[in-house]
C-alpha cells in the first residue's frame, strides 16, 4: 500500500475566496450529486436486504453534515461505502453506532500500526473488497428483471457496462438519466378516453363508449384523461383535441375530465385556453372537470378560470353536465333519440322520445 504520511486530520479553515468558489462550483456540484446518488443507492440495497424502512431525507442530511464538518479538516468529499456497509451488515450491525465504532477503531489502529500498513499487498486488499462486493450482487433479482421488464433490463445493462468499462460515477449518471428519460417517454403519451354514462350501472357510471358500445350525445363529447397534465404531455393532448374536432364536428361541446391528482403547469393551462378559444369559434364550448380545490386555485392563478368563466370549471361530473345540457342546440335535441343524460328529460322533444320508447317496448308484448 505504501507509506501513510498522515494519520489524524488537521483542522484548517477552507479557502472561501470568490475566485476559487467560481472555479470549483460546477465540479463540486457534480461530486455532491454523485455522492448523494451513491449513498441512496447503497442505502436502498441495504434496506432491501435488511427489510428496514429508508428515509432518503435523513440520508441527505447526514451526507451534507459530514461533508460540511469535513471541510474544516481538509477532508475528501465523503459518501457511503458499499463494502463497509456490507461488512457491517454481515457482522450483525444494527444501528449507526457501528459506523462510529468503526471510525474510532480505525483511528486507534492507524495510530498504533500505521507503519505496517505500507506492507499490505494491494492484491490482498482488492481481494477482500471483491469478496464483499460479490455478496451484494442479487442474481435472483437480476434474473427477475431480465424476465419481467425490458425497460429495466436496458437500464440495468447500461449501468453494468458503464461501471465495468468507464467508471462508477458515470454509471450512476447513466442509470439515473436513462430511468428519467424512459419514465418521461412513458408518461408523455397520456390516454384520453371518450366516455359515456352506462345505463346498466346503478349511478350511470362513466365508461369507455367504444369498449362498452355505449351511445353518445350527438352534441356533447365527454373525455377522461389518464395520465399527467403537464408540459411533457401537451403535444400529445393537442393532437387528440385536433382529432376530436376533425372526426367529430357535430360534438362541438366537450367536457374534459382531468385526473384527480393531476398537477398542471403553465403550458398545460395555455393549451386549455387555446382549445376553449377554438371551440368557441366553432360555436361550442370547453368545460373542465377537475379533482380538487387545489387544482382550481392553480387554474385561477394561470387565468384559465377567468378566460373560460367560472361556470365552465366544475368539481363534479353531475354539475358539469347540468351546466352544459341547457346550452345545447334545442333543434338537435328535439330529434335526438339518445337521451343518455337525466337532464335530457327537460330538453325539447323529451316527451315524444319517451312516447316512442314506450311504443317500441310495447310492440313485442302485443305480438
């Protein structure tokens, strides 16, 4: 290993000159980022083996505090250690006192036998590290990933080869960035289903009109979005809105139901305002059904409520439909045979449609 020049750290104030800080800030950020990712990765691996709960915030605070104190002792940036964590776990360690005792014993050993460390073969130390690291490889989990998820297999493979052929730090970057990109690719294609009330359901539950072969209102289209509503999904939603206007020109009114937990941003709000304007120009309207008052407050901050009007933003489907039905074209309602909403009973032609339905029901019994 060679001689060890110094055993105990020496206190010294760090250089905080503006010039030095400007030179090292980008590199420091990269080191801190990799250190935190490595620490959390190790913590997750150990939590998976021990069955313990993991609190990432406490891990971040611990890493930050250690590096902050270490900066006053000329210390290297620190992070977690796979090998030391594995040794502690295999030795039966259960609390953070194991790390404290390890540090104290290491200081004592260095003070007493530091000169002898120069004769430790690097190959021997490497063998110990490899033996401990080998026990951390969960081949059963790797096989499970290979058999169940192509996406996770790609991430695992890229991370593995980056570790072997490049560096551990680059491999961590690769794994995190790939996971983020593939996640964004999945959620960037939301599903917008056209739904209609199911007359066989007790509360006329909304279901997919295509899958359940349900009748739709000739003037009102109801859509339910599955997925997040944010800048990453705006283009996909804009394409769906355009397709609806092109393929369903008679359904000039649309009720757009967003997910209950959806957190929309400014580009998404601008898309809603744009669609409302296009619907207005075609003689229709855009109504929103949102899931919470929090979402309503956010829409108000983005001026969506002001642009659409408070009467077109709803917290329930029932209120939305009750608001929309009176605005439909009465002449089309007069000849409509669908009558899929309870509110249709108050529209023109409702009595004639009910009479026709009674006649059709009575004819089979008379024959």
